[in-house]
C-alpha cells in the first residue's frame, strides 16, 4: 500500500488537503455532471473501472477504455473496449465527454482529442484532467505530461473552444505531495525500521506546506490541470 493509498482512507477534509488533485477532480466532475441536463449522453473516454459512473446517474453514461492500464483492475463495467484514437462512435453522438488523467497514457494525444471532439455534438462539452508534475504510473503505458499551453494547443487544434484551465495547486501543494510520496521509499526489508521516523519527519511538513500555496500566484509549479472546453457550435 502506498502513502497515497493510506491518505485516501483519512477523513475527507484531511484527504482533500493532502490529495488535492484527486479531490479537485472529484469536485469538478460532480459540478460538471450537475450542470448537464437529465438524459444527456456522456462519454467517459478512458474510463478504466468506470468509477465515475455513479456521478452521472441522471445521464446516460458510456464508458470506453483500452483495458490495458492495470492488470488488477476490473474492466467489466466498460460499454466498449477500444482505442481513443479511433472511437467507434458516429460524429456528434455525445452531449458531453470526460477524459480524466488518461491523456498521458495515449500514444497520440492530439488524435485522441480530435476523436473526442468529433464524437461531440456542436456545442458539446468536455471536461479534461491532465498531469503536469506527476510520477510515472501504469508503466510502460505512460508517455506524456502537459503544460497549460500544450493542452490549450491540443484542444484548439481539435476545433474545441477552451472555456477554462485551472491548475491543481501551486509550488507548495506540489512540494507537499512529493514529501508524501517520499514515505514510500521506507518500505520493505530493513527499511521498515525507518518507516515511522520517516513518516514523522515528512508527514507534518506535508500537512503544513499547502497553507503557503497562495504565495504562488502564477501556479507554474503544479500537479496538473482541470480543463473545460466545448466543440465549436459551427
């Protein structure tokens, strides 16, 4: 079990404080789902285990994934197994789409964004979450990281109008997360002897550092971005 797994079991306020990006994604997804009309057709592009399905109970939720990210995951809830670079849906099929920390795992992200845009109706909306400073995960299927300028470029090239791009915290939240990640190096064999001292040394700063995050106004140091865009009405 990783330190982030342990943090995910803490009370909600502490969990959201430490796992800021995950909490932000969940809040944005909830707000996005609430803003959609009942019965809207929503594509979860890169759905994994389709764990966001419950947030879209008032809409018609369609989940697609390549089903190769994690061998331990249960992909049985997917509606389709397929490549996001060649979606098996007609143009303009969906009212909205989400793509949550998936774009970094796609070998041709520009093509995937174009495919998602193609399957949205004119004016259809996309909620996208991408990492900027994040550890390697789901290896070897981990290819890219994104700046706010890079993700804006990909969206605009796909014919999407960018509504907003929000950074997931700044330097101090990023540093807090890296301290939390550091505890994982004190596991296994003799290193377990140092686990509690390491947690005692790294844990308190990880809790305190996010309080200084307002000092980083530009948020050029960030864990990632939440982006909302819509397909051009024309």
